[in-house]
C-alpha cells in the first residue's frame, strides 16, 4: 500500500464535492503515486483543456417545467444503468487501496453503475465479478503477443464481462514528465492480476508498454476482436469525426471519446470539445461515451447535451478509494449522480435521454473552431473540393462500387462474353408491345367507370404515393401466388430496390437493431443497409441453402449481445447469388423461428415467375402471422426498363394512443420523401401486362422460363464437358478442383475454383480470355467466397454460353495450380 494513512481510516466530515475528494486524497497518497495518477503528458495542456472545456460551459436554467423527479436511468448496449455514468478504466486501483477494483465494483454495483475494468487491474476478474451485479466491461490493450490478449479476453468473458473496450490511443504511452522526473516505479506488490506473472516486468508502465504493446495496430484489429469474442466491441480514444466514421465502418458497437485524461498526445483537444462534432457524425449509430475532466453532475449533463449517451469518471474514483475505500467510491459516485439530478431538475430535463444541445448557451468564443479549421469550412473556394472523408462513409464502401466495377469491365472489354449481369434475355421483348400494355390498362380504368378526365389525371399527374395499380397487383398475387393480401397493404415502388430502402428505413429504429442476411447475399440489401448505417450480420448458407437453425443461433447471439435482431433478409427461390432454393419444410421452420423471436422476414423472390416447373409457395403465402414483408419485382417477369416493384407490408402498426395503421402506410410516408410516386406510365405498362394474362405471369413467361431453364442446362453441360465430375452429384472431389452447384431455376449458379477469384483475376480473365464473371466475395457481408465465382446465364444465347464456358475453362486451367486436386 502506498497511501500514507490507513486507507479506510475514518474520513471525517464527508467531502461536499468531488474536488474536495481530490484535496483529501492528495494528502493521503505518496507523492510519486499521486503524480502518476494526476499527471498528464508533456506540458499537460490537454489535461488542463479537459477541465477548461467544462469550465466554459453555461447551462440554460428553465423554470416552472414541472420536472419533479428527473429520470436518470439510461440503457447502453441493452443494459439499464441507474444513471448515465460509469467508471473509466484505470490501471491498478490497488495503488490506492488493497481491495482495489473489488471495492470499486462493489460501490458501483450498489449505485447501479457499470465499471470498465483495466487490462492492468490489480484484482482478478473473478473477484471483481463477485462484487457486483452491474455491467462489467473489459478494457483491452492489444499486446504484441495476441495470445496474451486472447487469454485476457477469454478470462473476462468467463467471468461474465459484457463488452470489450479497445483502447486505441496508445500505440505508445505519452511522455509523462512527472513520472520521468520521479523515475516512477510501481511498488513490488502492485502487479496486474489477470496477466501472466512470469516473463514480464510490469514495474515501469512506460517501459512495459514499449516492449509488450502492439504499436502497429490498424482497423483490422476490430475484425480480429470480433473473431476472438462475441462480446460487443467499443473503441476508446477517438477524437475526430473521421475516426468515428472509420470505427463505425469497422462495425464497432460504441465509441468512447477520450484523450486518455490528457495522458497521451499533449495538444490534443479537450474531450468535451471533440464530442459535439463526433456526435454529429455518429448520429446515434452506436453508443457514444466520453471521459476526461468530468468532475460534477453539471459536467455530466453538459456531456449529454453535447451528444454523449453516457460519461465515464476517471481519477475521482481513485480519489474516493484513497479517502474511504469502497465507501469513498460510493460517495464520489453518489455526489456525481445527485448533482446530475439537481442539474436536470433546474434545467427542466425530464430524462437523461431528453438532454440535448438546447441545454447549452452558445459556446464561448474560445470554444469556436479557428477560422482556418479545415474540418468545418464556412465557405467553399471554387472549384469546390470535397474531402471523401467528409462524405458519408457508404460512398467509400466497396459494396457500393461492385456494380460500377462490373459495368466498367464490361465496357472496357466489349467482345468478352459476360456472365456478370443478372439481366433478362432481350429476345422476348417487343418494342411495340409496351404501347398495347398501356392502352390495355387505360381501357381497364374506363371499364371501371373512370371518366376520360380521371384517366388523363391518372396518366399525367403526380399519383398516389402508394401506387395506382395496387388492386391489379393484389389480384395477381391472389390468383397466381395464393397470397391473399388487401390492396391497401401494397406499396408500388421503383423496383424492389426502393422497397428495400423503405422497409429498412421504417423498421430499423436505432443502433441496437441488426439486420440478419443470408450469406452470401444480394448486394442490393447490404448496400441499402450501408446507406442507412444499419448493422448487418451474416447467416452462412450451407450446401443445401439456409438452415433455419442457423438463423435461430444468430438471433440468440444478437439478443445475448444486447442487440435486437429486427429482420432476416432471404431470397428463398433460386437465390442471387448462389441459385439455392429453400425446401418447403425449411420455409415452415423459418416461419416458426421468426414467430418465436418476433423476427420479421424480408422475402425477396424475383426469379420464381421466370423459372420453369412448379414453384414452392412463397413464405408470404405460408405466413399466418404477418411475419413476412414480401418484396416484389417486375424486372424479371415483365421488363426491367419499367423499374416497377412493390412491397406487401400488411403488418399492423399501433401507436401510443391505440390507433392502428398498416406498415404499408408508414412506408408510403417514407416514399413520399424519396420518389414521391412510381411513374404512372411505368405502372400502366406493368398493369397492362398483368391484365393481358389475368394476372398469371407464369403463363406469360412460360417461353422465357423454358429459355432460362435451357440456358442453365447448357451452362451445366458445358461445365461438365470441360471439367468432368465437378457437378453436385459427383461424390468425389475431382482432380481439376472445379465444383459447381445445379440450381433448379433462376439466373445464377456458383462455381468453386482452385485459386483466388478476385478483381485482379477478373481483369486477367476479361483481358486475356475474353470472359467476365462476378467474384463471389462481393456477396459476402463479411469475409468469404474468395475461391468462388457467380455465373449468370440469363442474358446470353446458347452459342454465347458455349463460347463463354470454353473461354472460362481455358482461364481456370491457366490459373489453377498444378496440384489443384
Ligand atoms: C491512473 C490512471 C490509469 C489509467 N489507466 C488506464 C488504462 O489502464 N486503460 C485505459 O484505457 N485508460 C486508462 N486511463 C485513462 C482513463 O480511462 C480515462 O480516459 C481518463 O482518466 C479520464 O479522465 P479523468 O481522469 O479526467 O476523468 C487511466 C487514467 C489514469 C489517471
């Protein structure tokens, strides 16, 4: 023990503020230890800035607000905290009291508040966990030896810790002059209780950090953490909006805005000053916490008003420990919480969630960014140059580039045979036919007693947002799909892509909502989720397609991590990209899983009406409980130039006062701000095509379905000719190492090749062999599919397929290692 007095000696009259705790703690602590705790890096400018930023804040008192009992409680990562306040990770609480982190956790637990436990905790995770029921998170420093880090994480997980907080601002420890001057060494009995005792000298924190910590971490460490643990991951030490965007793009569950209490980069901004810009960038997409300089309840409120969901308290916790052990910590926390309640009441803030920037007076001049700040330009010089880093992160996401890249390659090599586009075969389109379709729809309106003026309006004016032709679509779904849904539950959209965007926007309310997708997966849905900052979790498809049990496992994992699996996206028939089809039993089981967990199913099935043979019922037709939102497209079954799709959303939406609407009504509201309405001419053309066949598209498309079936057969025959024994029915792995599946319909199949099929390989294939395909890795939301390609055969005539598979075979053989078998 390095405190001067008995740490739990009577503490006299209770300090009235956290500042008084600091004063008392100082008199009880060894000066070297005190400097270690209190000091910052360099000239301690950032350390001072943390406090100065709070000193500048002025809160706006509001009167007669009726706020008697403000609600301080806060939910973070699915767990309720009694107040938006937790304990920051601090090394070696045992420096201040032998009970160390155990005393801290007991005090925080009694106050209903969480603790972030440092990698360098002085007490074991198991003992700490025994002391509290409140959430414990592990602060992770990543060691050069990942095995050490992994074992630390696994130990914390076993002890019941609920999240990982990766500290990202310490590739090396800051130059702390006080420690250098004091030649600070930890007393011999102060050691990290959860790290290996042998082989490491922990006595000098800076020397230890230099030799043991990984100084070269990059963003890939997030994926590594995800692979190491199922716990949610936060990053601590973010100070710029750019890094916050990167963190979100890397899939973190939370961000701690922090300059490490001024202990790292001297000259970095105050945490509070950095917070507002980061909160604007984050826009609620993940949990946002802040630490650094928080010393009063008003500081907590100012942090919430600047966009934080919660704050972490650092040094004051150690002061409480030094003064009164666990009791001291409890009192420090009570002071902060009590002052917060008081500040909320005096500003008329009814709940922590309602704290916003209206609580703050305009920032004092010192807080304003300098005029030359590049991050917030006030004017743009001509020509305007925008930094990509300032744009929404989705524009830098490779998913949004996949289509462009394929189009570019197809354009660059016009003579290549392209197995890339999922387009319908053009020989079935008749230019004149489209006029007949429109005429037929107008006659249909007239037959329904629409006046010539009403028909003119329907065609020429803005139309109803939910669509003109909902009744025609509803009739078609009833006669053809056995899907008995009211026209009011349908919204006609600009392709199924718009339907995806509307549905995702409506259903996903906050960062806790997660979209599950079959993986590999159509990029339209993952791209739309990316635009809307919706986290996506893959459910791996097996050889026979999606297993409902795997969906259930994924749902449970998300629930356990405090997230809400909101919906599962699937193409059950002849899927894009693999061509797989779910069995009838699997459909039923998937509906059972959805019912058990309140999971919505987003069913997308554009290929069934252009596939030969009897189709299985859609999930929507089997759905008795309105669990399925059905996304429809006429791009394959009528023609893609119309860009007409639709969504069936018959789910009931109930508001607080008990009033009800359909999900379709809510989608129409969103659509009114996206495309206003789907073009009437396009709707008329599609409706005319439906009316021509009494709504039975399968009849209309029988010749096309036959053509696609034959194209599939030719593709499979050609593959077999060039790579005998590679089909799904051959049990042996053939020597050439090429395998493929044999879908029952649709536009696609998947081929496994014995080399990495990436963009470089694709360029070589297009340039040197004149054949284009799609790397399957495009369709994996996370890693996967590196040695697979997607072949689309729908757009090509049989002779082009033969030619193309011949070229593909030559390319594959050239690429394959000699020992491919
Ligand atoms: C003595 C001490 C030890 C710390 N140890 C750690 C640590 O192990 N891991 C970490 O991420 N941050 C550590 N920090 C930084 C804190 O988590 C936090 O960012 C900072 O203390 C907040 O500022 P405040 O002390 O002004 O409240 C430490 C800070 C201090 C003062």
